[in-house]
C-alpha cells in the first residue's frame, strides 16, 4: 500500500459522520495529496482489498487504518 492510499484510508477512518467519501477525496485533493481522479482510483483499490464496503470501512479496513495511524505517529 502506497502512502497516498494510507492517507486516504486514515482520512476515511477519521472522517466526521456527516462527511461522505467524496468529501474526504475533495479535502485530500485540496491538500494536494493527490488529484480527484487518483483518489477515485485509490478508493477502487481499497474496495478491491476489502477495506471498504457500502462506503464504510470494514473490520479489516478499520484494523488497517489503526495500524496506519500508529505508523504515522512514530
């Protein structure tokens, strides 16, 4: 998993309840992490890896996001 995917996964994990996945993508695009087109590709990749289903993180996705959060705190 590359750094942009990790940032996206963490962004989804930390999003507010009233935020959509698109809001997270736009926020990360504005922060110049990646383009919206790249972000949508990363979302597809996360879904393919079973980290996301029905626009929510799966248990596997939550676990991975927690590991990413620890990795970024170091």
